[in-house]
């Protein structure tokens, strides 16, 4: 078993470490602010004790995602170097959790959350494995996609859940139900993004997350089957919302409401248009979904 360091080095002061931690947390807030209006809006609905930890999770995930999906490639980084960067980022994350410090501000903030909330390699390793899988040109099998979704999305839901229950512990039976809901919600989010990003994944990144389906010839019937699966995930996740602590329930409801709305928009969009445009929810509708979650109208329900 790895023992976490808990005491400061000789000569260090709590004030120095606290100031550094606050700076690291601010960097995570900046990342989410620049990359996701939807996730950022939902995060603002979280209890203040949970909001910062969730932002640190998002920031690390975003940084890793940029290695395989955009910035690194545009900077001229080769695929082999991208794999190396992911390996180094994962190693630094694991080391920071043990030592309680990183020179990488985003990693430092995430490591603090991991130490406080019990996020360990059982969740971190599958995430980085999925990131590395995006650098492998081998076509996905159905089983491979399931493994990929677990690592790239479901474990993120499980990480967030650990921050939710830190301040509001649940029984082992309740936690098991919540974990199942978190996994289904994460899976639904990822599958919706697969469908929304069909054109970019196919034309720019050379990926197809729907084995047995040709994205260039997606039919409305195939799209309906995919959305039926997504809606089943959302329904399972919706059923566990009442078990969530009040301090995070509204935010999760808002996020779920947004993706339920996206599902409906995707269902009403002809399949052949998905390769030409990315379906989105207008900002005004996002705000209404958030407001409905605040006043408890259950906007996530279909």
C-alpha cells in the first residue's frame, strides 16, 4: 500500500502551500471557463465545497484530451510523442497524489482532490488507457468501445461522485446504486458526443466509435437505435438523482437535462445532416434548463 505524505518539508509553511494550492485551483477554473460553457454552468450550481474539486477533475481530463484531440497535433507533436506526453502526465499525476505536490498546477490541483476524496489508480489508469487508445488507428470493436467509454467517461462520473459523497457519506448499498447511475450518465454523455462529433471524428481524427456503422452512410434507423441506448442510460441515471446529496443534485440534474435536450435535438435531426453540422443547445435553452434544475422542476425528465 502506498503511504501518502502528509507533513510539510522542513522550512515550509502552511501559508506557502495554501497559496500555491489556491493558485492551482484557479488554474483549473480557468481551464473549464475556456473550454466548456455547459460544464462550467453546471459546476456553478454545485455546493461550494464540491465545486472546486469537480473543476480540478475536469481540468486534468481536458489537458489530457488536448494531447490526443487538438493542441498537441497543431503544435506539430508526433503520435509517438503524444503517447510519451500521456505517459508522463499519468506518472506525474500518480506521483503528485503520493507526494502532495506538482510543478504542474493542474496536476497539483487534481492530486489534492484525489487525496481528499479517495480517487486512485483504479480510476486514473483506465482514463489514461482510453486516451492512449485514441492514438491507436486500429478500428474499434463493440467490446473495445465499451472499454473506451468506461475509461474516457464513466470513470469521470465515478471521480465526481467521490467528491459528492465526501461531505455526505452514503451507505454501501446506496453508494453502489449511485455508482451505477454515475457510470450510465457518463456513458450517455460520451455517446451523445460521439454522435454530435461524427463529422469531426471521421473526417479530421479518422475515428469511428460506432463499429459496424459507416458514418458516411448513417441511416435514421441506425441513429434511432443509438439514441434509444442513450436514453436508456439517461433514464437509469435519472432514477438515482434523489440519492445524491442536495449540494450536487441540482448541478447533475442540469447536466442531465442538457444532454436529454441534446438527445431530442439529435433525434429530430436527419442522419445525413450530422456529417454537415454539430447539433447544439442554444445558450438561452441551457439557461432555462439550469433554472429549472434550481427550482426543482426536473428539467432532466423526458
